[in-house]
C-alpha cells in the first residue's frame, strides 16, 4: 500500500477514535528518522536516515491520561498503551515526531 493511503487509513482511525470516545484532542504523528550516516562538513553532501517501527502514532489525550496507538509503516496496528499526562512525555513526543493531522482543528486567525 502506498504511504499516502496508509496515512489516510490511520487518519480515518484517529477520526473514528475522536468522534466515538470523545477525547480532549487527537493527533496523528509520524516518527522522525534517526541519522545513520552522513558525508560532508557543515554543509552535508549526503545524509542517510532510518525510521523503525512504530512509524505512526495516534495520540488521544483525555483529561488525566493519554492513550497512544502504535502503527507500522504499512498501517498495521501494533498495540496501544495508556500513560499518565506529563510534561516529560509531551516533550519527548514533540521532539521525536511530526504532526500530520490533529483534531479539534482550532483557527487562531482573527476574522474567521
């Protein structure tokens, strides 16, 4: 399955989770790769990164806990885990992921 179809499938799962279980917020995240090899000085000529499973995360935030769903690169659900809300957890997730989709969508622009 192509990566964009996998992302659509995971977003669909996240939307279903959001509308059925009513968390405070829901995010679909993609894990950042870790650098394996690089050539060059300050301006890198070539850089190779690798991303291992879990490749995608769905983070459902409730009032006093967070539920994290782990997905493989092919969109297969690997498992889920309940964690307590903590600043350390959010900082770790923010530094190692990229947000692909989130609910609720909040516009901070004036006039809309």
